[in-house]
């Protein structure tokens, strides 16, 4: 019986397309960071990638699309499963709020090096390019929405200390996860990733949790079985 190779061919073509896409994004990122956004041309990116300019345009829709794709790829982290999904999976099984905050700090050490440089480039380009200004606003909105999602985990379980509202917790998470803080502490002050991650976890615990709260092994409202 002849085997149907169509599924294998389809997966192979998709894998090749993914590799080609990543290669173009790597080249664009390197060009942007080395030469600046405005000075980088689509033609130079296409030439480095060995493809036609139309190919890059069709895949990403121009330089803004490339910047957005690079930024979104960074947010996904380095694992086979995206960093946001791994964070959600961790929140679903981890009961201790201090451990959750520590793990969020560690996720930041994975994502921030990928995101911060391109975010700072987007911020700089936004001053002169309306499309990049829109991308900057979109990135800030999406990050704040994600931080509200994380803050709600703590709020719904009763972990926030007295006086800290959901919006207040969102503000804290949004500030401490900011590319600007990574720029200050890691890129400018020379902190290593481990120190940066520990600082985030400890600072967020101090800001959001009751310092007298014992380490939890049960989500409030959930009975042991």
C-alpha cells in the first residue's frame, strides 16, 4: 500500500516557510538595531535574505509590519510553548503568590532581552513615524492588558495586601515589567539576568503582598480533597 506523503510534504513546507520567515526577521532586526529604523530599507533586508522585495512586502507588509512581527516574536519567548501560555499554565497550578511573582520575574529574564531592544527602537521611531507611533501605542496597550490579567490572578485569590486594588496591582506589574526598567538596570547598569529576575520578584512581592502572609499551599476558597 502506497503511503500518503501529502501530510509530510505539507509539514515540511510549513517548517521551511517558518525558517524563512525567522531568517528575514533576524536580518531585519539586526539591520534595524545596527542602522536605525529610518535608515534601513526594505531592499537591504531583502538583499541580505536573498529574496525579492515583493516577497518581504507580501509576508510582512512593510517595515512597520517587520517591526511588529519582531516584537511579537520576542514576546513569545524562546520555548516551543509561548511564554504567556507557560505563565498561564504556571498560574493554574502554583498556589504560593511569592513563587508566582518569582516565576514572573524569571519569565521577564527570558522575554525582556528579546523585546526591549526592538521596543526602544519602536519608541524612538515613533517620534517621527505615525505608523510606528501606532505600533508603540498598541504594544503598550497589549502589555497592560496582559499585566491586568496577571494582577487578576492575585486579586481573585485574595493575595493582594490591603489597599492594593486590581488597577493598582496592574500599574505595579506594568511598571516593573517595562522595557524601560530593563534598559536602566541591565542595559545601562550592567545587571545580569539572574539579578534582574530576582529583583523583579522581590520588588513585586514587597509592593503587592502582605509581608506577614504565610506561604500558601492552597488557593483561597479551594478545599483540600
